[in-house]
C-alpha cells in the first residue's frame, strides 16, 4: 500500500515534470517578440495605413485587434512576473536563502523535483520487481 502511495506522487506531480522542460529564456523572448511585433503593427496602422481613405475599414479592424492583443499581452507579462515571483518564493522556501533576480534559471527547482521523481519511480519499479521475484507462493508448503 505504501509503495502505491509513493508511486502516485509521480502522477500527482505530472505538471512539475512538464514545467521542468520550459526554457524561461525562450518564453521571455517570445513575449518580447510579440510585444515588438504589436508595436510595429501599431506603428504601421497608425502612421502609414490611416492616411489612405481606402484602408479605413481595415485600419478600424486592425486597431481593434491591436488594442485587444495589447491588452492580452499586458496580462501575459503581468502573469509571467507573478509566476516568477511565486517560483522564487518556493525556491527560497526550500533553499532557505535569497534567490537573486539574475539567477540563470529560476525554474531549476522544478528540474530538481523532476529528477527526484525519476529516481523515486526507478526505486519503486525495482522494489516491485524484487518483491514479485521473491514473494513466496502462498500455496507452497512451509520450509
């Protein structure tokens, strides 16, 4: 029964394994690229296309889209900052020291937990296989 509970940890912490594979630099770069792209589009729509009367319908549609996209991007940035702050808090709790904002990978705690879960899974599988290999046959006579 205890072995089943320990094995269940891996299932319960599945999202930790997925989080450990996230490259925070790639994520931050993607958000930055989206922000730059929206700025460029906004500049194009406001400065170039708005002069042409034939483009008025398109400009109105794009302006609404860019406003919506900008709002969503702002939410993404705020959420990213909030999550990173929470991850730092968790890391400080487990490591007992202050984690600098310049740390190479604040998601390192998830990598550590993922690796631990991998080792735990391996040990549980070994215990199960050794338990089955050496379990006495209940129908066999006593020795």
